[in-house]
C-alpha cells in the first residue's frame, strides 16, 4: 500500500515539473506569470517585462507578480520561551 502512495507522489511531482517547464517555454503565449518572463529594473520602482507590461514594486522588494527589486525577506520563526 505504501509503495503505491510513493509511486503516486512521484508521478505527481514529475507532472508538476513538466507543466512548469512547458509554461516557461510558452510564457509569451499564455502569460503564466511575470516570473517566467525576462524583466528589467527601471530603477524607479517599476519593472519592464519582455511582453511590454510594467509592474511596480514597493520598498525594494519584488513579489510573484513583479520579480524586480530585491528578494522577499525571509520570515523568522519565533521561539516560544517558557519563562524559566
């Protein structure tokens, strides 16, 4: 039973990888997300993508729709202290 679950999970991951690769190749046609297009930073808070679209980013941080700017800040996990 566990063997079938592992095989199913593996096939699911292969399928996702194939879809993402296909999407990246055809980004101009389907415009999946800006992440798959070549974009350049205009140094004025805007990002120009190869399909002619522009997007804005805030505080120097890009997001999924606007990849220009810096990387997203990583969230830090808070440690819970028991007060001892």
